């Protein structure tokens, strides 16, 4: 990130993440316009050379590349619905966290207004922006991705995950699901040893190397799932994996067993269905979407998002 670049960019949303994105652009020499619902938050960036737009209409017309890093899907519509007609021919890169269907809805909405759209999911914290540790996933138009990539690469390693605009969000939320489930497991373990006075800090020092080593199991389970054979040798059986003793130990210590009890429930279900001799990765079969159901759900959610979009358009029209 060393070559100065004067490509103009507008950044909407100057919270912790939007400010980090705008700062990285300014550091790289980009001509940068910033806008925030609460204008005071632009002061620091103005001092570094950004142009602070006083109105959203001015912000989105200053440059043909607009980055949105707002709170959620609703805030993107609330901010851009009134001015989207002035963005025809521009590119909108939306780095606001949304669900996959919300991202797809935004892509359709943008296309309907002649705006190029790319959805992004930031796999980093604000201080990581502009460092090699940061990664941002993108999905949607590959043509748009290629065209704006030099700007995207200012922030992180940029990857394009496919033409479906919902994919970046799907990967993001899937990984966050794994992360939060793991954190809940960690907190449950800390509560178990905490019941006899062991500090969470001491527990963390013990748990970190163990849990880090256990992540090697991801590739093993993935191989079993993709191979589709839960009876192949080398797997720990579900009967052997029964976790009732951990649930009991938690209760004995007066600790709510809810995180581990949820895993035990999945194990018990598979055992009850006659799969006790099969491998632990079989839990995937209890979790995965049935393809027909999944298509229906996505279709229904897409229709609901479109209906909400039409409703918003009516309300925006009424405001004009
Ligand atoms: N921070 C992270 O570590 C991180 C990591 C990955 C992804 N993200 C995603 O990045 C996005 C921004 O996160 P952040 O950390 O910058 O959040 P934040 O510090 O809470 O900032 C939220 C931003 O959204 C604006 N906003 C909220 N509601 C709005 C509305 N209705 N209309 C217009 N603007 C509105 C806020 O404006 P005001 O100043 O006026 O309130 C502010 O600029 C989120 O979608 C988040 O999930 C963040």
C-alpha cells in the first residue's frame, strides 16, 4: 500500500470501521469525501484532508465510487433511498454487515437504479485495516470487483467469492457462527473451573493451546462430510462421543450446561436415529439444510425483502 493514488472515493458511515477505511484511503493518497449521519464524527478525517460532505446527496455525487459502512441493511436503505436516483452509473461497495438475502436484495435494488453493486464482508477489526492480517470477502459482479480492486486492496487482502451477492455475507456469518459458538464453549469452561475459584485468566492460558490444536479437527471432519461416509475408519463414534458426563459435571458444579447440552442434544438425536456407531461429523446431518427446503426459504426471504423494498420505495416517493 505504498503508491499514491488520486482515485476519488466517497465513504458513508464514520463509525469505528468506516473511519478506519477512510483513514487508509487518505493515507494512500485517495481523494476522499466522507459523510456521516452525525456530522461531528467527520472532524478528525477533515483534519487529515478528507472533504466532509454536508449532505448525503453531495456525498454520493462527489465520486463515482461510493463505499457504505453503516450499521445494518435498514440503515443503508434509509441513507441511500432518497438519493439513489442520483447515483446512476456509480458503483456502490457495501461493507455494512447484512444477511445474504439482504445483500441480494440490495444488489437487485442497486441494479434497478443503474448502480453497480459489490457486497463485502470485513473479516477484521478497525485497527487491522491496512495491515496484512486483514481480509475482506466480496461477492457480486466480478467486473465491478476487478474495476475497483486497486482501491479495495488498500484495506485488506481482497477475495471475490462468486457472482451471488449473498456469498460474502454467508461466509462471514458462517465463520462468525463458529467463532461465537467456540467463545460460548470457552466461557462455559471458564465458569466450570471458576466454580472452584480458578481465574478465567488461568483457564485461558490452559485452554488456548489445547483448543488451537483441536482446530486441526476441522479438516478431518470436512473430509468425512465431503466424502459422505460416516462409517469410514478413523472416526470417533457418536456412542464414544456421548457428552452426558460433561453436562452432569457442569450441573454438579452449579454451572448452567446450556452450550454443551446443545451439542449433546445433537449427539443424542443421531444416536436415537440409529447412528451411534458412526462418526462425530454426522452431527452435520442434523444441522444441514434440506436443499428443497433451503431453496423455498431463500425464495420466501427474497420475496419478503422485495416486498419490503417496494414498501420503502412507496414511502420514499411519499416523502418527495
Ligand atoms: N467494528 C468491527 O470490528 C467490524 C468488523 C466487521 C464488520 N463490521 C461492520 O461494519 C459496519 C460498521 O461497523 P462500526 O464498527 O463502524 O459500527 P459503529 O461504530 O457502531 O458505527 C455505526 C455507523 O453507522 C451509522 N448509522 C447507524 N444507523 C444509521 C442510520 N439509520 N442511518 C445512517 N447511518 C447510521 C452511524 O452513524 P452515527 O454516527 O450517526 O450514529 C455510524 O457511522 C457494521 O455493519 C459492522 O457489522 C464492523
